[in-house]
C-alpha cells in the first residue's frame, strides 16, 4: 500500500463523507486500515442506528440455537399471550417472527407516528398496536424504528432477560465488547442528543427497560469489526461456537427482494455471487462483510440526512485497495 493511495482515500472521505466518525478495515482477520474523525477515537462509541437490527438478528439466532425460541415460524402473538387483539383484526394474528426478521410484516400507519411511539410507556406495545392492518403479509416494508422493538419484546420474554443482559452474556462478553448500560430518556433533549449520535454509550431502552431492536446501540468500529469477523467465521470465535452456521447462512442469503435490493434476516445482501452482506444504518453507519475476499469494513458516522452511501465507497475505493 502506497502512502499516496491512503492520502487519496482520506481526501475522498474528508470531501464527500465528512460525517464519518471512524473506519476499521480488516483483511484475513488483521486490521489493515484504521482512522477516526470528528473528535472520535478508537475508544469512543457512536450510535450505529439501524446496524442495531443486524446485531439483533444475531441475538435471535443465538436464542433459536439455544432453544429459547422454538421456531421463527411461530406467530408473534404466541409470545404475548396477554395482548388483547382488537375486534375484527385478523392480520396481526398471522404475523410470524420470520415476517419480523425479513421486514415482511404490514403496519397500520402510512407515516410513522414517532411522537406516539416516543411518548408511550411501552414501545413494544405501541409497535404491536400498529402491527397488521390491511397490508399484505409477505410484502417487504422496511420499518426503521417502530416495529423491530417487537423482536426485543420476544427475546426478553423468551429468555427472561433484557436484550442487553442476554447480549452481554451470549455475544458481547465473548468478543470483549463493552456496552455498559441501558439508556433511558429523561427529556426530549436527551432523545435528540442520542438520535444525532453526538455523545453517549450503551443501549437505548424504553421506560419498561426493553432495549430497542432497530436503533439505539452504541459501538466502536472495532466492536463492529469483531461482529463482522464472527459472521465471517461462521459463528466461531477463538474456537468457541457463538452462533450456528445454519443461522448465519439463513441470515445472509436472500429471503425477500425489494426493488433492486435483497434482504435476509435483518441483513442487506450486497452481492449474491460473492455472498457479501452488510448492516446499514442512518448517516452511513455500515458493517460490510465479504467472505470471498475475507474482508470486513466497519464505519461509524454521525447522523446526517441523505448521507452518501458507504457501500459505494467500500466497493469502489476501499475494497480495491485492501481486498
């Protein structure tokens, strides 16, 4: 690697991807590039937004592997026996865990009611209240915030622990990832600060202590790279099985098509021939894994509306340099 090639890459990042917080590139398990911007350091985590979804997929997979969840073809309401379905509502009764993992569950809202969501005492119940309606089960509908929390409610009920407690024991601690505590909002200002990704550490939880499943997790690029390497190694870390290869295979192959994109179990499929896949979050937060090239790229970023696609940066610039 020539210094002028690195300089050109960093100039490109500064010019067109200025909200980047950190980047870690690993080839064959070794870090070959690492850089930080906007006041971030190797030890300062960033809010990775919807990358949280893909990590939650890993947690669901571990729960399935352990038998805490019997099958992803179970109905969602099996996990919420006390939930009262409104009269005449039939769609919600047919939504499965698989639908939640593949974003093929319908919702009643056209425009997401975020005020109702954030002001409620239970984000899981709010999501359940909005699930179903007249939409078609099996049709892809991406749910950024409202909806994925149902998965956290399921995981909590299935394991008897919060997502953070379960993740700490089953996933984070074996990989030496530290997520210190749940984050509970006490004001609108705290919520805004978290949503902009400007400060904080931990994992957002609702007033009931249920961690978010679609956003709200803070990680460093090195943390994300470890999770990418775990996926790359078919679920084995330091000789210990963390996730089954069956789950990883199902998560990272096409389960549903949407426009020109493909989706697995809360993972985006980037290139089916190379079997590359990614976790993608607002602002350009990205965890990219290319098994064919033994390459992992982790990017953290501050929130920015309509941020430039980091997959383009990775595929066209980073991968040719390091892959």
